C-alpha cells in the first residue's frame, strides 16, 4: 500500500516535467536518473582514488588507479606476470596496479615484504583450499600456521631427506630408464616426450616420502591416474575461482571437460584417502615411520588446536603438499632439460664435471659448481612460482620514499625481479656461467635477488626435497644421456603461462635421445 502511494506521489511530481517538456517515458527517466547517480558515484570515487587516496602519489596506469579489475584480462590470458614486468619497465620499481594494490620490483624490498609486516591475503589463499579445510599453504592466522608448520617441519628436514635419499635416487634412475625406453627400441623413434615423465617423477617422489608408496617402471600405473587427476583439479580450481557459484559439489554435474575436471578432483581426494589409510594400517618401526609426511600428522598434537588432526584435515594437508610439491619441481626439471637440450656445449661441460664424481649422491653432487649454476639459472629464468605472492600490510611501510599504509595489498613476483637487468646482465638469456664468477659482491647481490622458494616464515617447506630431486635427477640424466631438442618443438610450446604456478603452453617437451656409454 505504502509502495503504491509512493509511486503515485513520484508520478505526480514528475508528470508535469515528463509530459510537458519531453516525450521520455517515466521508466526511461528513472533509468537515466539511476545511471547518473551510478556514474556520479563512480566519478567521485575515481577522483578520490586518483587524487586523494593515500596511494595517489604512486605511478601506474590511470585505469589501474580507478578500478579493481585492471589486471583481470592479463590474468585471464595467463600473462599476469608478463604484464606486471612491462608495467615495471614503464613506471619503475613501485607501481600501483589497483586502487589499493601495489606491485614492487626491487629485490631489496623482498625480505621486508615476505619476512615480516605482512599477512597472506584472504581472497587469494582461501580459494586454494582443496577440501574446504585450512592447509599449511592457506593459513592466514600466524599462530595457527606456526603450529602446523612445526608439526610438519621434521618430514622436510635435511635429515629426513637424507634418510629418503635411496628412494629419491631410485626414482631418478627410473626417470632415466623411462626416457631411454623409446630410444632403446629399434622400431620406435629415439624421441621421447619428457614432459609427463618429469611430472611422474616428482609426483612419485612425493607419494614415496608421504606414504612410503612405490611404483614400478611402467608409466601406466596409479601414479599416472593421480597425475591426471591433479592436473584436472587445477583447471577446475581456476573455474571455481573465476565463477564462485560453480562450487565443487555443483561442478561434478556439469557436462563435458569441465564436469570431468570436477569429478577428477573427487577422484584425487579418494585416492589420497586410500593411500593415507593404507599407510596408517601398516605397522612400522616408530623411528623409521617418522620421516614419512603422514606420521607426525597422525601421531602428534597440533599445538594451536591442542589436539591431533582429524582424518579430513590430514587429507587436506596431504593434497596441499602434493599439489605444491609436484608441479613446481617437475616444471623446473622440464625447463632445465629444455635449456640443456638446446645447448650441447653446456651439456658436455656438465658431463665432464659429473664424470669426476664417484657416486651420484646428494652429498657427492650438491657442491658441483656447474650443476649448481645450471639449477640456479633455471630457477631464475623459469621460476616455478611465477606470479605475485599476494600479501596485505600489517603496518605502514616506506618503500622508495612512498608511504604504503597498513591494509595496502602488496606483492612481488619472481618473474620480474629475477629478470632485473640491473642485477642480471642479458636477463632473458640462459647463462649458467653468470653464477661462476669470483666477484663476491656481485654473487651476493645475485643470490639475494634469487628467491624461487620465497623467504621468511611462509617460505617453501619442501625446498630440501625439491633440491634433492633436482640435483639427483639432473646428474643421472646427463651422465647417461645426450639430449637434443626435437625439431618439431616450437617457441610457443615453451612459452610460460602464469597460473600462479608456471606451466608451459604446449605441455610437451620432445627430445632426441642418445644413450651414452661410460666412455662417451
Ligand atoms: C622447485 C620446486 C619448488 C618451488 C620453486 C617452490 C616454491 C614455493 C614458493 C615460492 C612458496 C611460497 C608460496 C606463497 O607464499 O604463496 C612455496 C610454499 C610452499 N611449498 Fe614449495 N616449491 C617447490 C617444491 C615444493 C615441494 C617439493 C613441496 C612439498 C612436498 C612444497 C611444499 C610447499 C608448501 C606446503 C608451501 C607452503 C608453506 C607455508 O606457507 O608454510 N614445495 N613453495
């Protein structure tokens, strides 16, 4: 009744204007009024953001200063990191990339941002939960995170990695055999796609170190099914982030490839549950069991929760670790193989260096200068975590004379500062020798600017494991094989996509394989 009266009053007020001066209908007028109000609000907000906002003095594109979605098109085309690099080249080390968001490119800011004074942003990290629970990667609460990290640290200590060394080495041998398999068969071409083989290698290492689960030499086992399920989940996760109404439980009913990806997510969870149950059923000597990732989670209390984790929380952690640890290490190994397959002289020098080593063990190879330089240079040029690690400032911070107030969103990206030409000459080229110089000051600067595993309390918990895998696999591959890039590979195949974690566009790496005898 009140509504009707209101409408009548509005009509009687507007009628003289409408009917006498124009032939615009009432609805068109109202529509116009709302449009004007909306536009007015937008203009006032934009003027505030551009001229009066605390970040107004920070350079950046006008559109980025006014709207939150400035980077969305770059993100949708998987080129966010590339766009940010171009922005830094144009605007300098501190760029405003959103009304309340700043990107930094000077490596000297890295430790300030990631070692203290910041918290992970909610909007990004909440979306990376896999079953709805928190995991080590997603926590925002610092005390909750520290307790979970303490619970898991033991599994990733150098001591645990050395205890697991024999099976990591065994997996690296299996990788070499799988690469050789094609080359050895006279009927088949000596060309191998190492892309899926690197994926299987890093996944099987994680499954071994988490669940003491081992796979044979065949590539067609359960681990391949799991690898495909994890890759598909990545796609489903991105769809869910972009279109939040497509929840995981709704997604499984979608037709076609997308529905398939959501169902694969369920399959991954089920397989993880099975692996965890099998591990927990097996009686094992308590000391021996401690080095497997599941054990401390099952046996010890989380000191923040004051209780042990329940099975669902354990599954979330295990899926999180598998996701964080498999694609990252395999992408690094893929780009390392790609870089050497294109560079026969460096391969030969590496082989010479390796021939001087009696046994390929972690301790035996971790200090080899050229091998270390090759691994570092791969992580510099092709960072497995390519994109912004988004944070929010807990307190105000001054950077390059700019004051960033508490609450500002800040972020840096390995792809940008690890290609900074003021630190790395010819920054877009693969030059392992840049790490083999005697200038200690320069080396110190380059090492400080190399942050593939991040820094501070949220740095990579799995970095000892990742390094062990990279050292052992690289040494074993290039000791036994000479690889050349197959002529069908194109630059497009190896273009880097920014999916937060990096992935190559073509999802293949074809190499021509020559098996070497010990004398070669
Ligand atoms: C070359 C290989 C790897 C690279 C380049 C890498 C890189 C990173 C980076 C940059 C972060 C910080 C992410 C952020 O702040 O949002 C991170 C965190 C993390 N990584 Fe890795 N990672 C690698 C391998 C692994 C492995 C093998 C595992 C485990 C098996 C692992 C597990 C994790 C976890 C659980 C976190 C979250 C840690 C926390 O917040 O406390 N990563 N990694």
